[in-house]
C-alpha cells in the first residue's frame, strides 16, 4: 500500500538531485552565487575552488536518474524484462550503497576528508540523513516486492 507512494517520492527526490547535478555539469551555479561557493557547498574538499568536470557531474546525474528509475521499478510503476531476483538484488544493492554513504558521511574520517563549510554542516544536517533514508526506502521497497520470500533456499 505504501510502496507506490514511497517509490514515487524517492524517484522525485532522486530525479531532482540528478537534474541538479546535470545542470551543475553544464555550469549552472544554482543555488550558489558562483562556482567556488557551489563547490564548497556540494563537494567540500579542502581548498576546493572549482566544481568537478562536466563528465563527473553528468556521471553522477546519470547514476541518480538510474536509481530514480529503480525506485519506480521497485514500486511496480514500471516493469522491466529482467529476472525478478535481479530487481531484488538491485534494490538490496541500492539500499546498501545509500545507507552506507549515509552512515559514512557522519564519521570523523569522512568529515576530516571533506572539511569545507558549508558542505560539512549541510552534510551533517541534510545530505547524510537524506541519503540514509533513501537507503532505508530502497530496503523497504525491496522487502515489499510481491515475490519476496523469507525462505532464501527456495529462490528460483
């Protein structure tokens, strides 16, 4: 019942993030005033003055849009001609990736590697919690698949 709503919400968030990354790849500095401020806001590496390359931004954008599509597949809004277990594995993999990034993002080593402000405070307050929640969403969508079985020995 909640899976369709959750998947649309997640797909919307991931699509917006993907489109922002694509815009940044083409030189748009929204929501910052200039490229240096944007880089300090979304990358956070020590001493950063420029955004990553266009190819890097577009790669991240493509990945985020692919995850948005996966959320729609897991919510059964879109069907794909692949094994149902491949869909479940992709959902579980997405859950691990997003929850892992969400957890790693608040560890001291991560924060020491990316200390620039305002990235550090934005990461603590928004980025890492949102990414972790997206991972939880992928886990819930995967577990909500109609063919999920707790008897993993019967996967066939």
